[in-house]
C-alpha cells in the first residue's frame, strides 16, 4: 500500500509540476499582451499596476533566458541531461514518502506490546503489531511469532528480519547514485562535443578567432553547468534520504533490544 501511495504521489507531483509550468507560460503570455494594450490615457491605473507588471516582466525575461540557454546548449543533449533530473527526483520523492510513512512511535508501540502481553499473552501482542504500520512493527511481529521456539530464536529472528527491512528501506538508492553520476558525465560529454565542434569550425575557417570558437565553447559550458547543477540537487536529496534511513535503523536497533527485554521478563513471569 505504501508503494502504491508513493508512486501515485510522485506521478501527481510530476503532473502538477507540468501543469504549473504550462499555466505560468500562458499567464506570462496573457500578461505581456495586456501590458502592450494598456491605455496610455490612464496614468493612475498604470502606477497601480507598475510593480506587478515589472515582477511579471522579470519572470518572463528569466523564462526566456533559460529557454534560450537551453537551446544554445543543444536542445537534444540538454534534454537528455534533464531526463536524469526527472527520474532522479521521482525516485528521491518516492523514497522520502516511503520513509516518512515508515516512521513509528516505538515507545508507544513497546508500551502497548508490554500491556498486551500482560493482558492477553503473545496473541494479543501479535495483534498489536499487526495493527501498527512500519518496519519496526513488522520486526516485532516476526520475533514474537517465534516465541514458542525460545528466546534465542526470537533474538535471531529479530536480527535477521531487521536486515530484510533495512534492504527495503535502502531500495532504489543505487539508482539515485547512478543518476548523480550520470548527470555530470553527460555534462562533460557535452563539453567534449562542444570542443570538437569548435575545432571543426576552426579547421573549416582556417583561423582561430573568438567568434569562430565561441559557439562550441558555449555548448561545452552550458551542458557542463546543467550536469553539475543536477548532480548537486540530487546529492542533497540523497544525503537527506540517507539521514532518514539511518534514523530508522537506529530506531529499529534500539527498540529491538527493548523488545527482547520485555519478552525475557514475560518469559520469566510465565515460568514462575
């Protein structure tokens, strides 16, 4: 259920982002047309709308500049580099949503399990685990389900299933690191292609001048810039995801020790 919810959320965010960009383009076009058709005979109205118009004009100018640089860097190659950002961000958002949904109030869960053991035994404690979401509750359920086989088996089961849950928490992280590595690599590849184009023009013209070389160097710098920006953005998300994983792992380890203490105490009470 978590995976379905995370996937739907990612798709919704991507769709919403595309819709927002299209709406911004349309709004900017409408505002430009409206500004051009303003009646010069209404100075008071122009003064009132001056600040918003300047802000909208700045946004339009920024959008046009980015679009121009994108095309100058080679639309096909820049789009290929941008794909790494789209897929990388989609995976990052999916992981953040999944890990956020995996958080559990372990203190409350342990207290509920302890109370359930005293009130109804193992079955009651298993029911508490079934009704609680998150990897910690899953680990507790697997451990308590082996109580009849002994405390040692419970401990081994908790440790083994903790490794399984860790693997689920770290799922898709290798793909994120791949996109972090690919983005600047594509940028540097664009640099090489741009320099080759520059030397081709020099060979054709037979003269080394700034005008001849500028086009190829511009392509090289723009593709490298985009690749590095994408890598930095994805790296920030990746480090944040790692911090979430580390927090959940520490929580699982601490709570597992507390669970074993509770089980040992319950087992000693049962044998009296």
